[in-house]
């Protein structure tokens, strides 16, 4: 019984990459670790991309970062489906609304200008 148990532990350690004679883990284990690290960096990269995209579109970037990090490609696909349109378009419309129209000559002036660029009238 004792010998049977010893044999099993030896097999288990060999499976885990630890040779009982003190040899370092085989190159196969190294490649698996390398692959996992590359994969984690890839997922992290995707998550950061989605984070930036979400923030730019006025969504919760941190929430989407977590979603994509844990669900990976599934989260990315969901984001691509549900993501709102770019915020920049909305901002441009607001900018147009903020343009100061001269009450005398109807010239459009940039926001925060005090005098009309066409006729020089006060815009306040
Ligand atoms: Zn004017």
C-alpha cells in the first residue's frame, strides 16, 4: 500500500512538470506559461481598447473593461452590438448651437467673442 501511494505521488509530480530528481520543468511547461502570458496580454489589450472606445462614446469604460476582460471575445462582440454612437457628433451639434449670431447683421461668431467679426457690434 505504501509503495503504491509513493508511485502515485511520483506520477503526479511528473505530470505537474516537477521531476522527482530535481530537474527544472520541461520546455513544454515553459511554452504553456508563455502562451498563457501572451493570451492574458492580448485580452488586456482588447479590454483597454474597449475601455477607450466606451469612454469616448460616453459609456462606462471601467464596466466594459471588466466585462471584456472576463468574457473576452464574447464581451467584445456584445460591446460592438450595444455601443452607442460616437460622442463627438453630439458635441459638434452643441458647438453649432453655441455659435453667437449677431443681432444686427446675422453673422455667426465663435462662442465667447465679445464683438461681431463683421460689423463690430457688441454681442453681450
Ligand atoms: Zn454683426
